């Protein structure tokens, strides 16, 4: 699968996607309800306002943005569920919404919030149903199934009805289920939501190997920035229906702000700190966090100034968390 | 009094929100009413009409009253309460500083009367006004034959509501303490539907069956008030009707309170 | 085609296994439905006790219609849970999952569940047919016509449920209007169509073929002349109406799905 069809056309081509939703407006109260029976008022929401990007085979791309930014609309359009109002999209040479059955036969989708497994059935029976739905030949199914069971450690779960699984166990089973038919392209929507730390690491590890060793293209939609930082070299930030940023994570930071943060643990919790060229981000007793522009004051210089004036137990310099970056990026385009 | 009124009021408000659903339900009941009236009309035209205990015109009114007041028949149980028992949340009910039977009776009043707001009037209007306008006046809901009949109906209807609520509350209480709840519900629904005149108007049942059913509580909910309305029972029979309705209401309320108290003691003992 | 049938069988096996986990509930539900439907049958018996006949139709003849519609509705009801509860599927977002599978949506909805507890009404229908069977002069063609009429009527009811599911794309609160045609249609079809007014009959012969898919074949099976005066061949051709109606409804359904995908949820 790796490098099987190299060169030339990207796997996913998206050009100028536009999608507007009409949402009925509800006026509260009895009078509003009566009026609503006669004439409905609609609000237009531009979920997608000219989204364009392309993704090569084997990439692992993060697709992030605030709620209502158009993330799920994009994923639904790429998956073939929604038909856009305008724009062009081709995945492996197919238009997703036009050739729905042919298209979905080659993709896998995992929704973190909702399982695709049959609630009352043992996990293995869900797999077998999916095998028949996706028309996977028996020999290939057996090999794929055993491989996924091994990699995701599903052996003790196979005979358990899905309703009895914990969230972490269910997510691993959902991942396997989405891959039974060996798709080239995998959509992950909030795959680590609600998971404990161990499960999160297991899921990330699996997805990383899936991408690097099997060459499966992965599009990851998530609010969990740790997922993004752990997995994605390339990040698409979407906001107000547009792509606000497309490129490596480091570039995204640089695009938004040069700012860096210095966190200091003081000996004296009540010490007054008043440092020029800095902005106080937060303070909790002895620990405070200062934002500064490294081109105005060099990190070493700032550290020297602070340690000269205060007794310091510990300190470190870091980039602002990615959430802050995204929020600023989003806010600057409002 | 206030907590009870609050429960009833809340139910009314909730149902008002589902106006469209109510209208859809009215349409379905109109259809059912038309089918039933047509079927009974065909039966009546197959035999000597004068030999029947109730005239066809009266039967048509009976059918439409049944559709309009359908929600009043206590054939269904309070699913919220059943869910509360299953999850154990019924414990919260037991902690409330009000008379529990009264609370549950108020719930029954809400369940039995609130749906009528959205359905009884439209159905009555359809059956009384629109049907004749469409040229189908033989099928319509006619007015009571006399003022006395109308007054008797009104009185019997009020008592019917009380009786229905007593029955509703009783079955909900019984269900709390039974293991084979599903079986009890089946038997109850069948008995209520048949005995009240919902499945088939009681006047059409064999005379022997009617002789028994008119003394059971179910008949007091629908059949007896409807007969007063149509004049099949003279207005003078009101006293007998009320006696039966109120007698059963009191008996069922007392039984319900006794069962509830006994059941509560059991829960408290087991809960520890 | 074979592949689709095999997949359908797989779905059915899975659905049955899932339901049998709640065996007690299923048994009680089936018994409950049986008791309720038998009570309604007793009511019909009581009417015949009082009136003797129904516009020239005897109790066994009505029992034939009644049994046929009970069985066909039980079959449809058992197959159609996906369509009947479609509004919930759309509301919860699980409909999107169906769009993500490489199979036709209608197929997936049909295969979703074989509701076992509908057997309660099925048994009632069979008992009624058993009672009616004594009054019928059986031949092989008539027996086949009986099967075809039941299947056709089940298709017609399924068509109504498909329309109900389609309407769920536009409204969730008004879905109950279709109950008039499903439950009301079942009640109506228990009796020979001939007893109803002409405009009522016309609606249910030309617009929605429930009632007529029971009545005309019943007339042919009973070997009696149709009081409505239709030619004898009508009963033998009537089973065509059900599948044709279902096909039409599925076309409308396809339009509904297309609109959903264009406007979003």
C-alpha cells in the first residue's frame, strides 16, 4: 500500500467548497409559535465558505477549529454524506457524494461520540456483519481480523456485547471495525474523547503506526491538542467556514504570534513581580506565567532580570499552548 | 394543594408544545371514528334496527364521544413511574414532604385530562359540525336529547374522571410491587379496554355480558356517562350511575392507599 | 442479488440473537399482543352474535379478511422497524452511519431488525384463517392467491411506512398522521371493502392499495360474486398492486434522501 500509487494527483482534492444551512428561527412564547405556523423565518449559516486544500496519500493531517467552524460539515462532505452547494471535491478520482457506494467502500470513519457496532451483539459478530457488508473475502478478512485483534489487544473483548464495554475498550473496537475492509483513507472524529490516559496513548500509538507503517491516509478532527501535537505534522485550522492555516504545527505558531511564555516558581509566594516587556498570563501563589516577545527581550535576558530580583526555585520557557494560538487565529479573522 | 396543581399545570404546558403532534393524533382518531361508524352502520343495515338496545344515531354519538375522550380511559400506565422504580429513583418520591398517594393521584389527573385539551374539542367539532357539513349527518355527534340528559352527562363525566384517576393510581401502585409487571399490564389493559366500552360499545355486547359489566368499575368511565348523554339511559338513572361511580372510586382509593402504605413499609424495612 | 440475500440472512440472524437475550420481555410482549388482538376478534364475534350478518357477509368470510390483514400487517410490522423508527435514527445521527456503508439505505433499514414479538398478531391471524378455512372450497390456485394477497398487502403497508419515514425528513411531530393508514388501515381491512362508502373504497383502491389487496383476492378465494360488480379476474390481479405501490413509495423515499443530503441535518 505504501507508495503504491505515487506521483501526480493528490489523493484528496478539495476546491472552493461552499455549504449554507438554513436554520428555522423559533420565536419564543405562544404568539411566536402561532406566527411560526403561518410563516417560517430562516437564518442562513455559511458553514463552508470556500474551503480548499489537497492531501497526499499517506499523510496524517489534523483538522481543527472551534465548534461551528465547519469541521464536521467538511468531514461529512468528504465522506459523501452531504452534498455541497458549490465547489469541487475528488477523492481517489471519485466525487464522494455522487459515487457514494463506491466511495464509502474505500474509506473508514470513526466517530468518537457514537459507536458503529451493534449494541447487543458480541464484538466479533459486529466484525462479521461488517465483513459481509463490505464484501471482504473470507481469507483476507481472517488475516485482517487477526492482525487488528493483535495490534489493538482485542482478544479478551471479542465475546463481550458492545454495551458492556468501557469507553476505552469500545474505541479500540470501533477502530478495528473501521479498518476491517482495509480502507486507504481513515476519518477520525474525536477518537480520544473521554478516554483515560492509558487508552489515549494506545489509540495514538495505533494511529501513528497505521499511518507510518501501513500508509493509511488519516484525517484527524479533534479538540484534543495533545492528539494533534503527538500525531500531526500538518494541521489545517478552519474557522468561519474558511481554512485559516494550512501547514506544519511550528509554522502555525509562528504565523500567529512570536510570543513565548516563561513560567517561574518563586520562593516567596507573596513577592510582587513587576517586569517590563512582559504580560502576566496567570498567577497562582508562588507560580506565575509571563508572556514576552523574544525579539523585544531575549529569553536569557529576561531570566537574568528575574533571578536577579527574586529568589527562584524553578523556571522554564515554553511556547503558548496550541489552544491559545487557535483562539487568536480564530479571533483575528472574526 | 399547590404541589398537586403544579404537576397538572406542567403536564398541560408540555402538551401545548406538541400542538402539531396533537393535530396529527386528531386526524388519526377522525379516521378511526369514521371506520367504526361505517362498520357499525353496515351491521345495523344488516338486521332489524328496532331490535337493538341502542339506536344507530345514539351509537354514532357513543363512538365519537369515545374518540374525543379517549385519553381518559386508564388503559396505560405511568411509564415515568415505572422507570423510576426500575432505576430506584422512586426513593426520591418517598422522601417528599407531601402525601404520596395524593401526589400520584395528581399525576393520574394530569395523565388522564391534559391530553383531552388538544383532542376533545377538535374531535367534537369535527363530529358535530363538519360531518353534517360534508353531508354525512347520519354519522354525526348529536346533542343530548334533553337538558336533563346533558346535565346528567356532565355530572357523570366529572365522576368518571375521578374514577379513572383512582383506577390509574391503583394500577401504578400495584405495578410497583409485582414481579410479573408485564403480565399484569396485559390483563389490565384488556379488562379496561373491554369493560369500559373502548373496544366495542357495551350496548352491542351480548346481554349476559352487559349484565355483569355494568357493575364493574370500568363501565363507569365511559359506558355509563355515554349512555346518559345519548339518552340510552334516562336522566333519572343518574343516581344509580353516580352511586356506582363514586362507590368504586372510594373503594379503589381506599385500596390504593392501603396498598401504598403497606408497600412503603416494606421498602423502608428493606432499605434499612 | 445472492450476495444481498446472504447479507440479509446474516442481519436477521444477528437481530434474532440480539432479541433473544431479552427472552422474557419478548415472550410477554408477544403474549400481550396476542391477547389484545384476540380480544378485538371477540368483539367482532359479539357483533355477529347480535346482528347475524354484515351486509350479506358471514362471520367466516369476514374472518378470512381479518386473518389475512392480521398476518400481512404482522409481517410488515416485523420487517419495518427501521422505517418505523426512522425519525429517531435521523435525530440521533445514526442515519449518517448508514450513509457510510456501501449498501442501499432502504436495504439497510429493512434488514435492521426482524421484530420477533409481532408473532403474537401473526398467530391471531393464523387462528382466524383456520376458522375461516372451513367455509372455503380450497384449490391450489386459491391457496397460492391467499399467499400472494397476504404478501401484496404486506408490501402495501410497508409502502406506507416508507412514506412515513420519508416524511420524517421534514417533520418529527406530525408523524402520527400515518397511523391513520397503518393502524386505521388494518382495522378497516378486517371487514370487506364492500361495506364502506364508495368514496372511501375509491381512496383505498386507487390511492393507497390497502383493503383492496385483501378484499378482491378474498372474494376470489371465497368463490363468490363481488357485490361491487367487478369482473372475476380482479381478485387474481389485485396482488400486483402492493409491490407496485411499494416501488412507487421507494422512489419518493429516494428523493427524500437526496434532499436530506443536499440540505444537511
